[in-house]
């Protein structure tokens, strides 16, 4: 793979199942966590110019039974932005033009699920 894939967690190490979309920025992920602690980088890359345009839509839902979890977005060298850190849903768009952008899930003793 190219350098853009370097930061993505390999499918074999993911807690759940990922379906890839048209490129590394799109797709679907579904996971149920049990006592999960760690970080999964699900989507993203370092593409300077996407064929599909620079705007991506992010939708996710988090169902947290115990522990802590967060769905986050990291762009370039900026600190990660938390999209969702409690049970609920998130729906928004983000610009990915010219910077590395990654979407992931962080967990600490997490029991719950993410879609």
C-alpha cells in the first residue's frame, strides 16, 4: 500500500467489521466491544486531492454500556476532535483538502457498540 494507508488499523486487528467504500475515506464500520482498551483508526489518508471531492460526510452512533469511548477526527497535526463521546449519534461533514485526515475510535475498558 502507499503511505496514505500506513496509519489505518489493519482489518485483522479491528474489533469489528469494516466495509470499504470507494476509497480509504469512505465505508461502514460496525463493532461490539467487550472490555476494549485501545485505538482503532478506521478511515482516512493523506490524499492531497480526492477524486470524489474534498468534503466527506460522517455519520456514526455510539452505544456505551460501561467504560469510556470516543469517535474522533484528526486532521494534519491538529489535536484530535471528539465527534462523539457518549451514547448518541453524530452526523456532519468535514473538509479533507490537502491534509491528512483520519477517523477512529478510542476506548478504555469499553463495553458497547459503534456503527
